[in-house]
C-alpha cells in the first residue's frame, strides 16, 4: 500500500497551497488490502454511513491432528523452538535440540517435500561424540554455550555468504550451568550463512541480557532496516503525583523491539507489547511469533503466546500492525485452540515466526507444542502425564488473507472506507458466510459529496452470498468501475469480510487460462 496522496493532481510549481479541507486519498493501486484493523474505516459523513454492528474476529484455522516432528534421533534428547521456510520448493526446518551427555542446546536441521514429513539431513558438519553422522548445523560459534534459536530468515539484499540470517540467545559461558537461575547472564546474538547450513556468528552482541523464548528478526523492506522482537520484562503501576511516588511493579514477560541498519548494532525502541488488566494479572507474554504477511507491504502479525501462570497454559492470540512499529489488538480471542487434556498440544502452543506458503490459497503456521506444564503452574499432573510430557512440532493452515476479518451478525452491519485511489476496473472481496442468510452488498460513494455514484448503488449491486477468496462485485447495467477516487460502502449480514482488491477484469481468453492454471489437488 503506497503512501497517501491528494485526491486531485495539481501542479506544485504553480500552486503550493494545500487545502486541508480536501479529503486525502489512500492509494491502494491493485494490491490486496487486509481489513485486520480500523485503518480503512471512516466515521462517515451521514448517519447511514457510520460503522455499525461490526466487530473483528479471528478466522477459522485448520489444525493438523497429530504432531509432525519431535526430538527422536539417537543423538537427541529433546526438541524445542523451530523455524520453517519454503525455499526452492523444499520446506526447510531449523530446530533446537538437546543432546545426550551435552549441557545446553544446539541447532539442527531437517527437510520436507510436503511440509508434513520431515527428514533429518545427516550433513557431516558438527562433530558429536566422535562422529559427524548427525544433522546438527550450529553450536553457537565462537564462545558458544547453548544457542537458544530464534528464527532463520532470508536477507534479500545481503552478500551471498550472509544470505541466511539467524537470531539467537546464548549464555555468557559454561559456568552459568553451575550458578543459580537468578544469575541468567547472557546475550542476544546473530549468525549468517550462505546456504542455511554452514553458520558463522557475528562477533557483536545485540543485547547484554539472556532473552529466552523464541526471538524473531527480519529485514523490513519498507522501513529499510532490520527489526527484531525479543523477550523482555513489562512493568505497571508506577505513580508520581505531587509528593506521592510509587515505583513500578514487574508485570512478567513482555515483547521488546529492536532496530538495526547492519544486523550488528541494535537500538531498542522499547516495549512493543505487554499484558494488561484485560488479559488478567495472572498472564504475561512468552514469545512474539512475529510474521510479516507475504504479498502485502503493510501487513504484520504477532502471534504471541499469553502464558496463564496458574493454569500453566500458553494461549495464542493475534496482534496486527501496518508499520511494524505500532501494534493493535483487534480481538482477545485465542487463534489456535489448545488440544484436549492428554493431546500433544494440550498445555503449550508457541507459533514459530513466519507464514509458510503451501499452495496458492493456503499458508502454514508451524508451532512448538507441549503436553507438559511450564514450571510454577498450580494444576497437578498425574505421574503418567509427567512421563509422557514432551515438546513436539505442530502445524495449522490458514486460508489466503484470512487471519482477522470484520464480521456482521444476523442484524445487518455496515461501514464505509476512507477515500481511495485505485488501479483497475473491478472490485474483488474475500468473504466468508457465517450463517444461513448471508449476504454482502457494496456501493461506491463520491469523495466530493459522499453520495452514491450513479449505477453503483446498493440497489443495483448483485448481492454476494458465497464463500470466496476473490468474489467479484458487480452492479446491474455496469460492466466495469469507472476510474476516479471513491469510498467503498459495505452492508452485510451473517458475513465476514477479510480483504478487498481492485483489479482489471480479465478477457474471456485470460479467464479461461487463469482457471486452467489454478486447478490444484485438494490438501
């Protein structure tokens, strides 16, 4: 979504005065626009255009019923955080694993052709117990002790030997294993690789603190810098008024944010997200699950695990951002339901960073799953449950653009958008019925006077009732949308709206070719 521009072009060399009363249009071009927050929604010039009877809700997800992976190789005692990407048609997974007779973690590697069945690649890169016959790829580099992995990502502008990057946290030295946990001295670090297998750590320490949980980093093309989300501590309850002063109390785990121009020197921008009273004072945030959305320049997601101390459960929720700086919480619903008691993911789900493409219309989110309690929980486990407790890898599927949507119930809801500039002659919507009487109508409003444009009214609009990722809006007597700035005005009932997109109507031949190309086998 490009930056905004004024609704009418004018020559700045002649007229340098900008009329502040003139509406500012958002130039959406022909890119998909996700409706996961209130960014596009306008108050409306008239009461019948006010946003009314709508709410934000999580989209349904499809959870794989069984674990995909666990620490089961002869040289492994456990598995922990995972990072998965689709690279050259292959699903590549980096994961933390414990090793028999070894204090600390290492990073190991596996591959899959279908994203479900992962094979350990015996690479011969790391010697362990006198043999190279294993799939380990990184032990922390120089002075490495126990690299607790964050994520692996591709850096599009890096030199070839630094194309793959990893963020991780490590201890100060081996002596830490003999110290009380309160002495958790460590640091956040990074490493680079030409192929994702042979890693060299950066000499620089990013932060001088042990940031456990799964930290995440990426190159943000829009900001032109690296961004990282890491484990930190939240605070609340400070007060200073007159001569009365109360220091803040700790609120447990929170998500901090860092920025860097070179992936070596980092600057903190403070806390990106922490729990609040609505989450409950029994709750803090264990990991970020930061995931930029593919194909949309201004769509970022956090999938943090909210840790409920008393129950010992990790509950995944969704946060959204347009700028990768400021975060919005459109709903407090859990996105991925925990399994029933005894299931492999009945207590812990921690989403791994990154959407992983599966086919044209689906993305996968991988997660660390646990059927054992985190320390400190009040819920008792049976001896049998304690014996079976383990960390495994799970997966959920989401449909294209369907993470959070705007929903209206049985009583019709509505909203209109801010003024838009677009490229194309047709409008497509990503919509999902939620009841038996679902319908959606759209009309186009003039930016000048907020009146419906002739021929593009609710009355002329053919109602949409189907479940579709690309439902085409049409009006009786109109072949295409005329160019010019517009507002979109939606009315709908028992329907969920996830995204909109302007596009050009394909010719008959192009339509036949597109249909043939998009035929695919069911998942």
